[in-house]
C-alpha cells in the first residue's frame, strides 16, 4: 500500500465516522434525520418514520 492509499482510506473512515457520530448526536437531541425544514411534515414522504410525528400521535 502506498502512502496516498493510506491517506485516502483514513479520510474515508473519518468521513463515515463523522456522519455516524452526527446522526447519533442529532438522534440524542431528538431531532429528525430528514432535515427538510418543512412545517408540519404533511408533504414529507418519510413522515411515518419521523420521531416528532410519532410522539405527537402518541400524545393523542
């Protein structure tokens, strides 16, 4: 393995680790994963999986 291969591999691992860490951090904060910023989520195709929508339905 050449040094450039090692650098690319480490960079890829760091990016994947960062995405996973950010996802876990956002989930811990209770934020959704879609990040669409829409109000009400009525038009969101993933509204059934949204933690905000599920918690609102459970309160009813």
